[in-house]
């Protein structure tokens, strides 16, 4: 039996099992469906790599697949895990035809390649739910137009599900004439970002509706919305996760295969691996202008995660900016470098009320203290042992005080390969040598050199 024949047969079996489960709610049937989804994803990966489309196939080789029958969306790629997780609701996914399911798989990959996770955060700093919905319309129109174009020109294994968002949908739904096809999300977002949406209704319905079918889970992270301590990923975190993902896909390919990849992939690889244009001081200035720190509960604002629950408190931001400066005491920073670092930080935040905490760490946290001026900083740091980033990050994660802080980690870069995600709002790694020296595969933030290029 060929890969394609195996996929067709398994697809039929799972569809029948979904129908049985909807009638019986038999947990054994659900377990079969979940296991079937994993086997189906493996067959799809082999099918694409060997018979149809190596571009998408290699992406699926670099992911793990996880069924989630309770998720509201059809599918989504979760970037706050390494390797990324392709999560899907098989009870919804297998209501589609085989070609439509392959379309859904490829659709989610292109969102990441087009950098939509980071752009989503940048486009909506106030985190307005209606603006997120409009962004999803724009992002889906960009991705689906491209997939439809490719399906019409040879990728016959793809078929668009009924009711998906396209440039034509944008034109008809929002009454906008002359909407150009196959544009980036920014073009469509600018066309619709000022419209007023009706209350959210059936646009998430897998059967489609006049409002359009939004396919994916477009938060691109797996945080539990009911977890009060959940940390939303910043645009820099998404940038970092996307970079790691795309580079891992590229590393799976041989030189000949890589040369045959579509331009959108090769261009994105060049873009994400290009030298940083900002130095760490410029980036810190940018952060200071956009980040407020401590959030306090207030009844005067709606809860962002559950805006229809008027009994829940919202949050408001204070005027105090919190900065945690972690110093790798095993790194070869001399007193003069430390003096310059603290002088630069205080110069940048001079016009803001701020609280700066210094965390000295090598293989363990050696000292933690608050400073109010450069003169308060200890220039003779203790330690000088090996390097572990986890103790400082664990200390931060254990103290709720740092939830809305900016973390700046000064290090020579040589330490663990993996770390827990810092439960801070934004993270910046400043490396004594080249930014590529950081050993961490998933740093959850931007990595810049200490010295200006």
C-alpha cells in the first residue's frame, strides 16, 4: 500500500470514528481518534516529503503532533515549545475532506513563515480582542490567497475548505472595492483595522459561515487562558521561536533540496539570520518607551481574557518600570564594562520612575539587590565559577514581582542548551562576544552583542 493509499484509508476510518463518538461519547473511540490523528500526521509527513511537496514535509518533520479534542480551533502551531507542537482538534479536523485537511496543515505553516505570530503582537499593543480578530482576517487572507494560487497551478493535493478568508472575502464582507489578491497581511490589515466588528459569533464554526472560516489557533502559544500567572509571548519571543523553527527546518534539508525551496522561505531565512540592526542600548530605549510595569486589578476595566464577564476585574498599568539585570559572574566582564553598563541603563531610564534589581549568578544565584543609581552597583561581582542561566531565571519565575519586568541578561553566552521560559514581559540577552555564541537554543527573547558593530 502506498503512502497516499494509506492516508486515504486512515482518513476514512477516523471520519467514521468521529461520527461514532458524536453518537456515543465512548472514551475508547476518542482514544482511537487521538491515536489515529498521530498516525495520520506521520503519513502526511511521509507523503509530502516523498511524493508531493518537500517544502511543507520538512516543516512537519521538525514538529511534534498533539491531538486536543477540547480546543475551539481546528488546528494551530504552538511556538512556546521546542520543538513546536502542531495541535489539532481531530473531532473538527476530520469533518473535512482529505485535501482540505492537507490545506489546513499547510495553512498553519505559512502563518509562521510569514511571521504572523510576531506581527500579531506588534499590530495590537493594547491587546484589543476585536483588533486581534481583524488581524486574523488579514493574516488568513494573505495565507489563503497564496495557497489557492499554488493549488490552481499544480498542487492538486490541496483543496480550500468552504468559507475560508480570502482577499475576495475581505472585499465582500467589508464592502471594500478593488482589494488586490496575494498581498501580505499588512495590506489587508490596513484596509480593515478601523472597522467595527459585531459580537463574536459563528466565525469559528468549522462548517463555515458568512463571516468566514478562521482555521487556526492564532495565539501561537499554549498558555492556559484561565491561568492567572500565564505569560503572553512578546513579539521578540515569537521572533526567536520562529527563527529557531525555520533554522531547524533548513538544517534537515540538503543543499540541493534547500535550493529548490520557495522564495518566501529562503527570503525569511536570510532575514531572520541577518546581523542585528539595533544594539542593545537602542533596543532598551525602545522597550522603555513601550513597557509599563506592574499591573493592578481594577473594576473600571474589563477583564482582557474574558471581556463579557463583568464580575471579573480588569487590570491597569502603574507608572513604575521594573528592570531585572542578571549578570553572569563567570563571564569575563571587568569593572569598567560593568560601570559602563549600569551608567547606560540609568541614562536610558532617567526620565522614568523605575526599580532596577541586580541578580548575580554563575552556577547559582550569588546575590540579589536593588539599586537606585550606578554607584549602588557592585563592580566586584562574586562567583567567577561555571555558567548556568537556569538559577537566575528560576529565581525570577518564583517571584511574582518580576511578572511585568524587563529582563536583561549579560553573559558570555556559554551555558545550558535549554532554559525555562522567563515569566517576564520581555527578555533581552546581551552577549560579550558575537550574538551567535549564546548556547541556548530557545532564548525567548532577542540576542544582541555587548559591543556595537
